[in-house]
């Protein structure tokens, strides 16, 4: 399909003449006379909103940047060379879709800072102008591959930078040198799910803090009320945080070119991460992308000062590395307030090892378990805690698990298989634990164990992973399986229900999980190329009430400040922390409505 470039010529005899120029027939030459000879004049009948062209060229010795041009946000290519323009209006920032801007051979002296908001730009031609200084905001054009500043009277420092550095290095220097004067994000709001206004927030150091039960009460989803000691009238309330902290190895300029280099440095980001953890004071912390070394030298000692103990496991590859190499491998961690919880047992779930074991045992009918699943070395950990039930004085046990599921969108099958294996492993480990505690029992009730599952599942709410976890079932022919023949082995991977009573169409599990952030439209992961919900906190609906959760940073703050993605000087990771308040119900009772008004369908 041939592209059409619209030619907009302004001269003394006519204020505006609109033409179409066939780019192929005329060779896209810069010679104005040759172009004018090939023009076929016609009256423009299309409105800008319905324009089928995306290229515009302006000729004729124009002195003033044409009024109304900045409203043509559909433009992708704008050619304005060989004119006499001296001033570029700040409204040029409205041309959000420009990928090519040619302002060469003009009389431009100053570029407006707003030019840095045209972040789709890949080529910017400014040669042969009168530019002496560049705005630091030019560094925000992180996708720029061509920046031509030849034959401009640049000041000596800028000229030396331009002549000695690559385009990307120069842009990075400008971005790092730009001052960030914007205010921090506003306090996040607590959303209570049972009569408490979702506009309530308690601010601490610029963040919303977790409910302070010594100062206020919280309404539970079934009408219960939290008391001063952290227990509700009917159960025990506590807070759980899930947070992918973005490990140092992944926080590179190549991955996040829109973020200043200094704001990507671990020494800078870790202060913001720890400030956030301390501000919220969650009773249980589930963290992902924690580097092995940083767990030992930073997270564990710093959180110990705040009353936490913790466990950690790196990804499976760490076992194949030297000690010096393995310290940079990331993994998952769980921390808990030592004055509220006692660790009974901890365990590791290695998905690559499970894939090999399942394949060797009864999954040889599908080689994808080896070719696709086994080579992804993601892990999860499980902790069994005891907590004192204040209302009864009894000690209760509960399970907390955190996982980091494979990231690649092309491997949706691996994500789903890993999630299935996660529940299968948890079910088996809980069963073994209950048998150890009750060796004389003929059978144990795994479904009676309160369970919380947190993690970065790298899966959107419309994925097979979310469907399986939240609804308790997923179709064996789900698109996420990619028709790779998994149907032959799926019943061998799932927890008790599918193994004892497999169905022809669905995989099922018996955990009866609900998400804490059900119905939230905000994202948990925000980068320039992606924005979506991929992190979750699930709980067993028979054992917990979902009292409330911490809402996300308002989207208006990102829009008003032109933030392209995270990390950011005010946000230390590309993920946002999730924080929920749960109420552990007494063992003798349960609620028919567990926190968000959604009753999971069961078969």
C-alpha cells in the first residue's frame, strides 16, 4: 500500500493550498520545485479525525508555525524543512504520534521543553538552525535513533557532548541531568468492603499506612469490627503485602530507557522500597525478585529492625552456579512479624524439578513438560504459621505461599502449568503436614487449612491462570495451552479433585480461592510497553473475610506528570505493592459471604 503525504503550501498569494503528493511517483525528494511540478491540487474533504494520510509537508518559506497544525494528532511524519520558522510553540507536544520530525534549514533558536513529550519520535532533524542550547527534557525521547544537530551554534559543552557521544548516550545524559520537581504520588486509599468509606486514608511519609488498630476500627465484610489488639469480634485480623521489588539485575537502562540512570541504581531504589515496607507495616510480606545477596545483607537485617523474620529461596539455577555468581540470582521471600506469627514449617516448590518428576512418572505422553516447562526455573515457597486467636486464646495454623511465575507472554502454557503445579504441590505439602500432626488419622482434611497465595503470576485477569485460580477450574482446551497436547496429562498435574474424579472438559482444584483485589481496574505493573494487573493475593474463602485493600496510585497523577512508566524517581519498582487486610475466621464458624460479594461457581 502506497503512503500518501499531504503537502501544505503557504505563500503570499494564498494562505492555504492543500495537495496530495504520491511519495512513490515523486521519489520523496526534498527539492520543492520538483515536488510542485507533480502536485495535483484538490480540495481537502476529510476532517483531521478521519484522515487517511499520516504524512504532512509544509513548504513556501513559512515564518510562523502554522496555527492549528498541533491539533493534527494523527500525524506520524512531519516535514517542515527549508522554511524560515524561528519559534516552535509548546503545543507541539500534542503531536503524540509523531515518529519523524524534520525542522532542518530553518531559523529555530530555542526548542520548547514540551518537545520531550513526543515520546514516539524516532528521527529528529534539526540541522542548519540557530540552536545554542537544548532543553533537558529532550532526554525523554528515549526511542530516538536519529538526532541531527549539525551546523548549529551549540554552546561548547553541548557541542562536545554531541560530537563525542552516541544519540542514546546523549539523551541519557540529558535525562539524568533533568531536575524532577514533581510532587510525590498522593496517598493511596484504603478500600473497605463492609461499610467503611473507600476515601479513608492514613498518610505516613507520603504513603497510605496500614490500618492502625490502636487508633481506629475497621469494618469487616460481614459486619465484624477490628479491635485494638488486631483481632476482630469473631476472628483475627492482619495485613498481607505482595510486592515484586524489581531486582538489580533486571533494572537496566536497556529495559527501562525512560527512567533516569540514577533512579535505576539499587542504592537509590532500595531506600524507596524499604521506606514503603516500613510505612505500611504489613504483618506478612511476600516479596518477589529479591536477589540472594540482598536478602542477606539488606532485606533481612533491615526488616529485623522492624520486628520481622524471613525465609527466602532463589531460582533453581543458583544451585548450578559458583557462590559468587549465585548471589545475583533472584528469588522469593516471606517475612512476618515475629510478635504475631510463629513459623512452624517452611518448604520450597521448584517448578523445573516438578516438571521432570511428573514427566518421568506419568507425563511422558507430552514432551512439552521437558521442552518448555522444565527449562523455566521459577520457584515458590510455602510457610506454615501459628497465630494466636485472640477471641478464643487458641493457636491456629495457616499457610502462606508466594510464587513468581514465568514472565514471557509467548509461554502462556508454561504459566498455566506452573500455576497448576503450584496448587498441586501446596495441596500435597499441606496433606503431608497434617498427617505428621495426626499420624493416627485415617484421612486428613486439606481443605480445612486456611491458605493465602500471593505472587507475581505474570497473567492478566482474562488468562487461564486467573481463571483456574479464582474459579477453581479451567477448560482443558483453553487457548493458553496453545494446543500443545497437554490435555493428555493435565489430570496427572492437578490437585485432588481432578485426580479422583477427572472430568472430560475441565481441570479443577479444591482450594476455593478468591482474589483480594476483585473488581479493581487499576494496574499492578506499569511500564512504557505494558500496563495491566498481573500480581494477586488469593485467600481460601472458607477461612477468611476480605476486610479491605489498599487502592492503587490514582491514574490522574501519572497523566498530569507525563509519567511514561515505572520505575520512576518516586516509584522504586515497575510493580506496585498490593496490601490487603484479612480476617481469619474462627475454626468453629464460617461466613457465607467472604469479602467481595463474589461466590465462586463450583461443579
